[in-house]
C-alpha cells in the first residue's frame, strides 16, 4: 500500500494512478485543462501543476502526468502553484474571445471556472470584429469556433481514442496553431463519423453542434405548420443534468410538458420509432435466418457507424439491416401514417427530433431520407439545444409536472427505451425475433450478457431450434479492432449491434457536457443507462416488447400491413450500396 500526503491528508492506495486522479477521487480538487478521462492529452497545458516533495527534492510537476508514489508529499495550492496557474490562464485569455454572456457554454464551461477560481485577467483582451475567418460552419453536424479554442487537444485525443478516425489535428496556418480536420476538409468529406465525441470532449464553446434552433422556432411560429416533436431514448436520461437535477434522473414526463409549453403541436416519442425499427429489423433477421444470410446482419440505426462502414468497411454494406433508424422510420410515419389518421396534409407536417447525437443531423439531411418528396425529418436538436430552448423560454424545468406523450405515436415499449444504451437494440430485437419464430409470449426476456460497458459483448441465443451467435460492439474504436484483429471471422456471427459512441447514445456527442473533474469521480454513463433499464424493468412483460406496443399493433393493422412486406417494405427500408 502506498501512502501519499496531499494538502496534509494521508491517502492510501495500491492503484497505479496519477496524482490528479487520486486527489479528485478523494475530493481534493486540482484544476486541469488538457486532461480528460480515457484520453491522455496531446498537450501539456500545465494548469494541473502541483508542488511535490519526493526523495529529498521539491519540484513543480503536472499532476495529471505524475504517478502517485509512496512517500510523496503534494501541495496543490501553494502560492507558487497559484501564481503559475493564474499566469497560464491569463496567457490563454489573451487568445480567447471572453464573452460569456452570450455563450452556449456559460453554465458548464471548464475554462470560465478556471478564470473565476484563479482571478486571472487578460493582459490584452482578445476582441474580434469579424468572426468569419475563425469559424468553420461547413458541416451540418459540427461547427468550429476558433475564437474560443484553447488548444488543449482534448478533441484530437478523443477522436483518436474513441473513433480511431484521427479526423482532427493541430496544424500551423499563417504561423498560428489551429485545430482542423485532415487536410482542412469539411467534416463530411473526411472519414469523420460525425459522432461528436470531439464536441463532448471540448471544455469550451470551440466545438459545438451546428444549431437548428432558429429553424425550429420559426416553424413553431408559422401558423401553417403542424410541428411534431419526439425525443430519442437517451435524452430523458440526461436532460435533467442541465437543470441541476443530478445524474441518473428520469425526466421523461417533464420533457413532454416542456415540449408542449414550447408550442409544439404534437408530442410523440422516438421510442415508438424504435419499436417500429424492431418490427422491421426482427422480421429481416428471421428472413435472413430462413435464407441463410447474408450474415452477420449489422444494426443500422447509428449514423456514426454507417459512416464507419461506408468509409472503412464497404464490404459490409450489404450486411447492414435495411430497416431505417428509429429517427428516420418515425419521420416516415409522421409524413404518411400520422397525416392519414389526423386528416392533415403531409406537406404541412414539420417534424423535429431531439437527439443525443450530432450525426443524427447529418442522417436527417441525407438525400435518400425522403418520402413522397418530403423530408422525413425537418430539424434535429441536440439534448443541449433543447435545454437552451427551455431556458430561453424561461420554463422552470425542474418544477414542471409530468405529462404523457400523445398516444398515436408516443406509446412505447421497454424494448424501445433501452435502445439508448449499448446492447439495447440487440436485446430489443431478440425479444421480438424469438417471440415471432417460436410463436409464444416468452417471459424470460432479459439478455444481461449484452448489457454493460465492455467493448465487445457476446452471447449465443437459441431462436426456435437453432443457436445463433450475436455480438454487441460498444464504440467505433472497438469495432475497428474487432474487424481488423480478424475476430469477426473467428466464428459465424449472425447478428451484430454497433454503436459508435462508447456506451451508446446515452454518451452521444449531443448530450450534456460532463467535466473532466466529474468524469474522474462519477460513473455518469452507468447512471444514465440506469434510467432506461429502470423504465424497462418496472413494466409488465407485455409492455417490454416492441410487437406488443398497442400503438404499433394499431398502426400495422390500420395502415402498414405486415412488417417487411408491401407498404412496410416500401416505406421503412433503405438498401445500402457502394
Ligand atoms: Fe439513439 Fe436511436 S437509440 S440511435 O442511440 O437505434 O441518437 O437515444 O434516437 O434513431 O431509438 C441516438 C438514442 C436514437 C435512433 C433510437 C436507435
Ligand atoms: Fe466564457 Fe467559456 Fe464561453 Fe469562453 S467558452 S466565452 S470562457 S463561457
Ligand atoms: Fe472524430 Fe467523431 Fe469528432 Fe468526427 S465527430 S472528428 S469522428 S470525434
Ligand atoms: Fe480543446 Fe476544444 Fe480547442 Fe479541441 S476545439 S483543442 S477540445 S478547446
Ligand atoms: Fe449518434 Fe448514438 Fe451513434 Fe453516438 S451511438 S453517433 S449518439 S446514434
Ligand atoms: Fe495536466 Fe493539462 S498538463 S491537465
């Protein structure tokens, strides 16, 4: 056991751990900038500096790179340390457009906290008349504002470690070091997945989603538009964080109420779309089983993963499930089924989704995601954008009463809600496929082997008389390892789920930011996922399967027909081609 003294407290550990992490785990706060859990930092910002006495010498060291050793005596806030950190922050302020009032990050900006803590001041404030040369707004998903960039490197490292695409890098342009995409290309023109893990890693407002708030506000204000809204599974598990409600708080009911107060005409739920996707995807799996392939079938609901297949593994395009993602399949229904039952002209329907994801903006914009000449989804807001909209409207979110979604396309099953966590799509599909094949209402429907945050999860599942191998790949980087190590060929896999973000959509690039400090202390992914699994497990079995959702049964009976055939085949599928 090692003994380390930090600010007078004796801390014991046998872990191989940095001083920074050890301090944080023991509630001693050390400021940091470039350090982020799971990423090691590509710069040395020196904000985490501490004074360490060890083996007779005392020196200043960066605590995120210094491992805790027995006998170390650490001071985190000596005058010398404070002075150095303040100086460092002041230097950064000289290059940072410090206009917090209008900034989207003002409530959870890691840099602003440092400025307040150190009382640093710019020696000459960085004022920008025209921001255009600093902005990159070419992508539909992600935007760069270099007037805010601190060159901490967290985005570059997150991209490399979590996606393996290495899309972002530092480059010298006109003598200045800037963060930029490979060869300065637009994100969409690189191998980027548009997953937004770089955005999630950014401590400031330098990387953000491309906002569509104005578009949505305009649509709501337009009396001729019937504006439909639906939130994704993972949004309900995190939105409360932006209203100081802590981690792991289920805010489903409050979110519906807020959406109504914001003026949306109809409040539905993407979980209904997830149930639709399962109807189609489980049916497709059964067809592939009957026709002996092509295997493995891959899930296709994550647009980050779709870009990974297109950019790196086009040989697997034919293996992707042709069922449209919950977002798009829901969009199709809002432009076909819903206008039919509500007696509205489909052209007047304007569909907005709330997503934990930046890639969903790109997905909504894909030219093929159009039905009868209409966009399936007209605008996509991230969880953060929705929170901003609620705050702008001065709605006291935490105090709202719960309400229900509108039933026609707002009712959902437990299978639909677990989509938002890694393994959820697989579990949801297996529940339905097994019931369909065995023609039973099975009671044993918990596939715990595919839950949790391991990089690769596997199970062998009996469907009918045969056994099938399934795998869940959690995170884009794990997927490339799975393919490139040859593991994918070690046995015949029948069905593989892939989600690009580590943990699935609960940890998507459009979710509330989680600071470096909180990431060290708190298992926020697990807390978010627990909201979804609690919703599922608190229901009766009949309410946990997509095909038993009464609103789904009604839609298929009254309008669509049988899954995988006729109308359903026409409307709800897309064939991926090179
Ligand atoms: Fe997801 Fe989805 S689960 S991708 O993570 O499949 O974004 O939450 O909305 O479409 O349902 C994101 C989340 C969705 C879709 C669903 C799927
Ligand atoms: Fe203020 Fe942070 Fe925005 Fe900079 S990024 S203007 S410090 S809130
Ligand atoms: Fe990398 Fe994803 Fe960001 Fe693209 S969106 S640069 S793949 S982290
Ligand atoms: Fe750091 Fe954000 Fe700049 Fe990337 S864009 S280097 S994460 S401040
Ligand atoms: Fe988007 Fe979810 Fe895929 Fe991440 S895992 S890119 S949040 S769909
Ligand atoms: Fe430790 Fe940057 S060098 S946080």
